[in-house]
C-alpha cells in the first residue's frame, strides 16, 4: 500500500464512566480494490466528508462534553490499540443522563487507503467504522453515535443494567474483535452471567474484508474451476453469520452490504460516504428465551462462524443484561427452540467467462422460554425468518458484472405474562 501520512484523530465522548477505551486502525485490502487517487495540493481548505444518517434526537438541555483522546498517528499496522483512561465530567449538574453521544472526528491529508477501526470501553465495542480516503488538499469528517444503550452508569430505566463483552482481551496488536478466516473457523468466548438476570440481548458487530469485502459479488467455485481462474475470491455470493450458545444455534445474521470508502471507485464516496461505512450497523439476537440454561453460575460460550467465509471477518458482541433489583436469583426454562436447516441453492448457466447465476437461501429460527423474577413469570418468544436472493450476470468476457441482491428479514420479539 502507499506510505502512511499523519492523520489526526479527535475523540470526544459525552458523559463517560471511568472505564477503558481503545481504538485500532487496520488496513482493508481486496483483489478488486480501486487505488486511491492523488490530487495536486493547493491553497484549498479541507473537504468535509459525511455519511447521510438520521439525526440524533437530543434533549433541550445544555450538554456536558469531555475530551477522552486526541492522537496523531501513522503506520499503525500490527501495533497495539491506543488506550485512554478517563473520569466522567465533574461539571455535570446531574449524573442521570437522557442521552449519551460519542463524537469521533478525524483529519487526514495525502494518499491513504481506507482502514477499519473500532472503539471499545472496557472491552465493550461502541463503534465500528471505516476511515475516509483523503484528497491531497486534506479532509475532515465526524461520526456521531448514540451510545446511551452501551453505557450502564446514569442509565435510563429501559436500558440494560450490565453489559458483558464477548471480545478478545488485551494485550493485543490488533482490535478486540475475533477474526474469522474461513467457513470452518469458530471464534467465541465463555462467560458467566449474574443469577438475577431476567432479560438478555446480544448486540453483534460484523465487518468483512480482504477476500470477502465484496462477498456479494464473489464467483461460484464451479465457475472459477471451469475457467481455471486464479486470484479471484470464490464461495459464491452468500454469507451468513451464525451465532451459537454452547454449540446450539440461537440466531443468524445476513449482513447489510456495506461498501467502504475505497470500494469499487473512491470517487463515488466524495464527499458523501456509503451507507453504514462511517457507522457500521449492529445486529441484535434475543437471548432471553435461553436464560434458563445459563442462570447456573457456570461458564457458557457464545461463538460465531460465517457460512462460506473467506478471510477475513471481524466479529465481536456485547451481551446486554437486565438485572432484578429485588431478587438475588431468577429462574427460567426453555420452552421451545427450532432452527430450520439453511436452504441454499445455486442455478448456473454459463459458457466460458459469460453467463448468469441465481442463488437463493432461506432460514427460520423460533425460540421461546419463561423467566420468573420479581416482575412475575414472563414468557418471551423470538422469531427470525430470512430470505435471500442474488442474481449475477457476467458479460463481455466477465468484464461486465451486474448484481441484483435482496435480503428479506422478518423478526419479532413478544413478551407475555400468563
């Protein structure tokens, strides 16, 4: 890659607890990547880059802001994350916060590839993002994210009481995420939860890179083999993140196709970045139906694998727990759990380098269970129904590729008091 220049990073976290934060930047490489484009420098102010998002609704009160970290850096590959210790702002009139917002601002100038990075607090990830590819005249961009649900101090009544990280532990020369390198690779972590939990939700962070950055356009293996192709990512255009608890599948994620700032052609993302590139989406799995199996003071393993994966996927998660303030111990039982096998089909019609491919997939997961707490006996039922379709057309000796992909997800969580 091109030599790293010196970008500047400004991190502001509003209403922060005295925990640990870390950021790590890492290259994003792919066989089909466009190269950064150099521009002549001049007396031009930096360009503001941004992602179009829904504005954060803020309360009509004067906020308290606290600078957590300011760091100038370059050549970060293979180096430990940057750490910062901090205390919550002392001048806040109250410790009961209506909203907590992370603000991440960076500047960069020169020739630079896009990089993936994360921000963690005590092992709990609060932001997964991609850096912008700068112009020679310099750029600046800001990411703002509502992290109210990821902070357990000064919390609202509907937010979790405890968040346990399902991520790797420091020290590391990388991010705290797990690295999934192929379809048989399973990564995860064993944890114990408090015995007075009455609800649990797993928030999963997912990003895909290198040979799977453009997984939705990967060729089927049959096509690669027949045409004796080398250096082309394969395994077809379907990917699924499978979430398990003690080797039992409890949820599936069919990820949104985020295109990073260097993807396809960097000029497409100036100054407006692709959807989800500055604030990658997270995915929730309802774990409450399974509490009856893990309220036993024993360790239980949450793990992740990716169907058809090539290197590399970065995955970690946060387990949000609601705790009973009146009872020291809650009870529960799994009533029903049904996971249908993944139905995956491929229809190929090609001659030489040109042709068409249609991939279809479907899956459903239904779980229910009850938990007895001071709130009564509550039955929770969660359901996921997923459908996938990808139509790929190759023409002009495969120099032309057309993709039409649709992912349909219908999920629901119902609570019932008998």
